[in-house]
């Protein structure tokens, strides 16, 4: 069985977890160069005004900056802004109170590296979902086309025009927080599924 290969991601999208549930072992690529406008440092949430991105500011990277070396910047109060955005978007969702206390530390502690923040978030969310996959970090850069991996590094991307084939998953449909005024939007951050569906989120990812 091939190993799954993914990028690091900040509160990853639902498709990311759909893939993880179908893999016994997944590798997070830490030796790639940083890709802008990707899920590596942003997530998408549903608000009363529609979908918005939450982006973790990172130190200016050049073409040779590895993801593992990417530092988070704290010149703006982005943690407070992200928390307020999540609170405003989901405070009236069925399971907001169920999860939010466990998320608070991530908006208070200042991690130095983006990879460390994302790994900690993945461990927490993976625990909630009882992920079966063993998650590891790559020990070297994995070149595209390596036959030992199911490579989804360029398949799961917020911009449809940038997505490579491989992640056209049958994603779950569920009642979103503002469904009375905004059409259903698939593949938002896993936060959307968790806050709206709670413990049932796991079962929806297994369908």
C-alpha cells in the first residue's frame, strides 16, 4: 500500500481529512519550498458574509525557504483576529462550546515555526476524529511522481485553477451555520464540519 503524501496545513480542509481516513500512513512534506496562497498557512471558514480566509502571517520567504524553516510573524494580533473570526462565525453552531476550550491555547501560545503549529493542530483535531492514519514527517524531499506515495501535495488547494487531479472526493453535505441565507459550500476548514456536526463529523468522513 502506498503512503499518503500531503503538505502541512493550518486547520486543513475537509478533503485533507477524507484522504487521511483512507490511508494507514501519511507523510507531511517538510522539505518543500513554501507555496503562497495555499492551505499551508490559511484556512477557509463560513461567516455571515460568506467564506473568508484566515491566514497565518509568515516571515518573508524566498524560493529556497523550506516549509520546516518557515517562521510565524507576530507583528499583528493575528491570533486574536482569528479567534474572533471563528467565534463570530461559529458561536451559534451546535458544537462550538464542545470544542472551543481545547482550541484556545493555540490562539495564546506563540509557536515559532508554522510547521509546529500545524502539527499540533493536526494532532488535536486528529484525536477528536480518531484518525486511523499514522502521521509522520518526511525525512527528505519526495520528488513528484515517486511511485511509493499517493501524492496529494498539489491536489488539495484552495484555488480550483491550481489543483492537480487526485482529490475529487465525494465530500459530505451537512447543515452549515448560515444555511438559511448562504448556499452550501463544500470543503471548508475541518472546523466547519466539527462545529456543525460534532462527534458525527467522523462518520460523515467515512461515508
